C-alpha cells in the first residue's frame, strides 16, 4: 500500500469505490468514484464512472 495519495491512480480509487459500495457505504463509494472520474482523461469514461456511483444525498427513494 502506498503512503502518498498522489501515487494513487484512477483504478485505485475505483477499486476503493467498489469496495465501499459492497460494504453498503454509498457516500464513500461516491466520493472515491468522483476522484477516479476526475483522474480519468476520457470524458465518456468519467461520465460512466459517475453514473455508476451516483451521489446518495441527491437520490431519493420512495417508501410507504
């Protein structure tokens, strides 16, 4: 494991986002995915990452 966050790649952040999503931590998953998207140079890939990990504070679930 690296000690310098500057050494982390978009893939590292995306792996972390997947781990957080699997652990039912959607906000952390979103934040890590957002960092991965910012480190990705391809706009289509960035958009795909953002779509895969939406901001849980702006999504709404209907309940009765």
